[in-house]
């Protein structure tokens, strides 16, 4: 696609419910990142995928959070048993992977605003 | 591991010049980016440095000193639309033949008329 697509753009869910957030990166972008941003705060790294290698899950805040990337393209971030502190904007970014010029930046989607009530 | 520090907030006047500093500590440096993020929007790419020195792009310039682990973003002739957060991000080699981009917390820049 022409840009990074995230869906839904907004999600309101009840505490305790599971949610799935989707990211469709730019075609050919083998590196994919998930970040979380609370209101007025910086980007919090969650997870990173690079091609078929094992992902870096070091930023996931708890075992309620998981992500997968199927076929090296679309990624889904799942939050189980949502809590109010999970409310934030979840941003996905993709970039060309290892071996490409290092000046290739990460390009962001518009994010999913998650509100847990 | 990595540690990226930048001021939380800065204020400057329209038409003036402002410099936003970023210091970093990383075990495998492979480039530094600056991004701009307007409120309610996604970050957008501004500049990239991998070698020491100054990169100029219109009103914006970015400087890097690898030996000092230091970068700055210089904004000239400030305009009201420059009010935004500016994010410093480091590309770090974290395992053989793989690197990833880690962001600082960002600097919120307020422009006064």
C-alpha cells in the first residue's frame, strides 16, 4: 500500500475484554515496530519484528500483551483482559530491514486510539 | 541497551532560532533520526545523521557527534506551525545483522507569537 494502515482508528472497550489492533505496513518493509503513547507522553517501545527472525518482545509491559506478524506483512497486537491503564494510542511503524541503507527511516501509521472504560 | 535523553519542554519565539539537544548511550550505534510529531498525529521523519557533522535541510539542521553521543536539531526562522514534539531516535545494532530504532521521550516545543 501507499502508506502504513492501522485499524481501527478508534476503539472503546470495556475493562476485561480482549482487543486486537491491526497494522498493514508499506509493501517491502520487513521491519515492523509497535509503540504505545499515552497522552502527552513519549513513545514506549513494545515489540519489533524483522523478517522471519524471532521478534524483540522486550518492551511488552505484561503477558496480557502479544503480537504476531503473519507472512512478513500484516501484524496484529492483542491485549487480553484490558485494564484502564492500557488506554493510549498504539502506533505501528515499518521500515526497510537489515542490509538496506541505514538512512531508511521508520514510517508510522496514524495509530489506534484505545480507550478502556 | 540504550538510553536517549532530551529536554521535556522548550519555549521559543516566532522568528527566532531554537536548538533541541539529544544525548544517547548505545552499544551499537547505526544512525540517528529526528522526527516531528504534531498533537494528535503520527511522527513524521525530519532528518538522519550517521557521520559526524551538520546536515542542513531548509530551515532545519541536524548535528551529530558520535564520540560524544550527542546530537542537536536546529530550527531557524521559527513559525507557529513548528509547535510540536521533536523526537530523537537512535538506530542500534542489537543482534548480529539486525538493528532497530529506539525513540527518546520527545521535546515539546512551544512557539510564542
